[in-house]
C-alpha cells in the first residue's frame, strides 16, 4: 500500500550544516504519527521538503506517492508551518476564503464556520492578524490547514500556544480525522499531547531517525521496562547524543 508520507535516505544541507542526514521512514494512512526531536533535529526541514518548499540534496520524499510540489501532492496534503504565514491587513475570514479559492473548494462555507466555532474564532472572523494572540493565530492556521479535508496533514508544532481547551479540541479533531482514514503527522515538543494521540512515533536526532514504532516498541528500543511514559523513553533514546 502506498505510504501517506515516506522518506528514503533523505539528505538536506544548509551551508556547513546538515539538517537531514539519511532519514528513512514511512507514515501510514489512518494513523497519527508524532515526529519528535530537539530543536535542529530536522523535523521542520522534512516537513518543508514534503511541502515542496525545499529540495533535498539526496534521497527522496513522496506524499501519497506523489512528488513534493506537484499538483497531486498539493491536493493530497496540507501543511501548517511552525510559524504560520498570515497576511497583514487580511481578516480571519479572508484568510480562510483565500484557502478555499486556492483549492477551488465548493460549498466550503459551512465547513469553515464549523471549524471557526470548534476553535472559538467565530467572534474574531473580522479580526486582523495583529489583533490576534499567538494562540489565536495558531488556531487560524489550523482552520486553514483543516479546511480542504486533506488526506495527509503535516502539522509543525500545532499545540504551541494553545490553551488547554483548544489543545483538547485539537486532539479530538486529529483523532477523528485519523479514524476516518487520514494520515496525521505532528511535530511537537509537547510529549504529553504526543503520548495521548500518537499511534506511531518517529524520533529524530541530528537529522537521523534513531527510533520508530508505537510506545511499547520504543520502550524496548530504549532498553526500558514497565509502564514507562513517552517522556522517559524519549530522554533515554536521545541521552547518548546530548
């Protein structure tokens, strides 16, 4: 079966720094995959490569079997960057309208209104980006990413800046999407949220995949035992490289 997102020996260099160093993994449909790693581990670079925003120096990445940046990949996947790109002078509703027009969506307004209500943005639909807090801007970026019902969701630090209620709604939304067959890939530093929703975890360190699997598999890979949480597993897996 075609992977939702896959990388094969992916390499990306920036000047003297190697951001991604031979990363190989597969993400499946119908699952939530958590991409974990320290700052600079290569998570955002891999997302940008999948979105067609940066080109790999070696290896390959495919989204739904399609080349990044292709029309098919753009229709298949939705990418939310760590720092959402919002336009000054453009309201919340106008941002959503832009996404709908870009994807040539039909009858999109009910879905947009439902997402605005879910993430408590209904009363801010006419607000401009500078009038929104960090958490509200991230909620808007999530609405934009979720609007067109992508088969593959690539979300970079989606829980950053969210209050507990918004984080709860996001966890429920992502769980429902995966149950419906979508592939959800989340890069996050918030291990508590990752443990609660992830079916599969990929651990990156210095651009390399050092572990992957469900929590029980990671516990074994880390050489731990018992009812061990994701934080302990992650710290054990990355301890040697610190």
